[in-house]
């Protein structure tokens, strides 16, 4: 639906426009008159981390994408602190996000970057919800009693946790306005724009190492401001993965949170994209980017490079098949052995690890060969016109 056919949401416009101004002026005046206390910093960090993780690990990766399972207690915390982020209820947030993935970069994408970076960043929130909305993208959430409860009482939950709670904590140490400002208003503004940057900057600036089917981009520098959501091209390519930054060194505190609490049984069934699938996507993009260069080379060079590419791809496919077969074969045997004898299970586990590791080495070798070949292609001089 064209924005011109929808009514302005003046409450959203007023809050999103005035809250940054009030937060900045308030922070300057507060520091000038009362200084900056360590309690202010603790409140800001606690509330920012709590609401940011609730949005990223909760609203996004759990409710919108179902990338893992978690206990009702964790879901309840996501509902409380997610509401405190003032980004709407789970019901609306997840519905919008699933539409975004289903219709990315089209008219039906709620935060369509094709309408401009401001629209994707926050302009879309300036309008009231479409009157024809039916929540058909979230049939699972419409049956969730906690989700329905949070949606019904969203506003009182949001105000209580977002502003009353930090104000009371500040009051307990003699700094009520500090609690309201640092734990409430300023924190809301910064978490807001961290989320908004994912919808705007992460569809406008950055690399596309995994897919070019949409406008999503990877931005390592966005990750610290978005609680790990900077690797957005990976997310769009593998949206069922509980991680946004799949490598160990990718800054993604929410994957560490989900993984850590899985060790005490609070989360389980963490979905991880197979290593071979990630490498295959990167290889496909590498070949795609190199193809235009290859097509401009002399015939003998083009044939040689194409043959090398095909050979590397065959070795990669063989290693991928080996890894899949090893996991399937030893995985089934391991489950049977564990029921019979612990020792036999350990032996099978060792053989399984060895088989998977051998396949992983072959995958990495093919990947390194691919990178060297693509680098060689990029360095080749283009033929000069006669």
C-alpha cells in the first residue's frame, strides 16, 4: 500500500523526533548540574544490554525466526525487556520482520530500502498499521498465550520496565532523574537507532559475500552498535541460523548469550548452518564476481581458468559429500551405541570426529584454492582494444 494512502501516526512521529532532542539536552544539563555517577553508567549499560538482547536474541532470532528453543522463563524476560525497547509488541514486530524477509526489497516489504534510506531507517514507522493487516505471517505466534498477553498489555509493560524501573533504581541511590535519563530515555534512543541501522545501513553499505539476491550487506562495524546484527548478508542468506556472525571472531553477543545458557538447559536445538553451505555460498559469489572478468579474457586463458574452477568445484563437492555422509553414518551408529555401551559410543564419537575433520580439511583446502584462483583472475590484465 502506498504511504500516501495511510494515516500518519503522530504519536510515533512526535516520540521519534523529540526523544533524541530531549535525551541530548537532558544529558548535557544533567552532567553540568549533577555530574556523571557510576550508577548512571551501570543503569545505562544494564538497560541497554537487557533491551538490546531481548530485541535481538528474543524478538528477532527466537520469535521471528525460531532459530532455537528456549524455556518459558527466558521468553518472559524477552517479553518484558523487549517491550522496554519501545519497538512494539512481539506480535507486530515479528509479523513485520517475516514480511520483510518474504517480500524483501519490494512494495510489500515494510522497511523497503528501495523507498530510500530514511524510509527504511524510521520513515515507515511514521505511518499507522495497514488496515488490511491480518498477521498471516505469524500463525504460530497468534496461538502463543505469552505473546497475546504481551500484546494486550504492551503499553503498561513498556512504560513500567523502560522508565519506571530505572527511575526507581535511581531514586534508591538518590538520583531518580539520572535513572530516568540514562536507564530510560537516552538508552531508548540509542537502542532504537541501533535497530533502525540494520534496516537502513545494512541494506545500503557493505559487502555481499554470501548472496546478491537482495540488498542485504555485511558490515562488521555495525555489529557493536546492533548487538551482533552487523553481518546482515549472512542473515538473509541463512536466516534459520541462531548466529548472525558465524565465525568465532565475529562480534555477536547474542549468539554467545544463546550458546552460553544452552549449557544450563535454558536454550536448546540451536540451528547452525553447515560449514559446507557457508563456504559454498561464498564460492558461488566469488565465481559470480570473477565471471565478468573471465569473459573478457582471451580464449585460451578463459578455457584454462574455467577448467580450474570446475576442478576446484568437483573437489569441493566431493569433500562436502564426504562430510555429510560421515555425519549421517556415524551419527546414527553413535545414537545406537550410546544406548548400549558408553565405551563403544566414545569409540564411534572418535571415528565420527576424525571423519568430519578429514572432510573439513578437504573443504578448507578447496576453499583456499578457490580464493587463490579468484585473486589470480582479479590481477589479470584485461585485453586492450585494437
